């Protein structure tokens, strides 16, 4: 699963929608379930809420994955 998440550049910022379930890479590695809270085109970041950790933080789209990953359907 981790190899699938590491592959590719991630979504374009314009593809992320508020409330969308995603998987986000935490600082220091590891992927966790998250939801998009907002996007900031000026800073080229999306603010996400890490569902299981109760943390909200800004991330570059390269640290976010969407689509058919098994973890996403469980958010």
C-alpha cells in the first residue's frame, strides 16, 4: 500500500474539494486518513484535518493522495 501512495506527484490543488476524504503524508513519513478543510492557492497548500489524530495542518498537494486507495474509503 505504501508503494502505491508514494507513486506519483499527487493531485493538483484545484482538484481538492472541501470535505473530500484523502490520505495525507505526515511529517517524518507515514500516511494517515484526512479530510480537506480548505485550500490556499496563494500558498499552494491544502489545509487538512488528520482524522485519527485530531490535528489540522497545511500540506502541499504532493503530500496528499486521492482516489482509489483503500484507506480513503474508510474516512
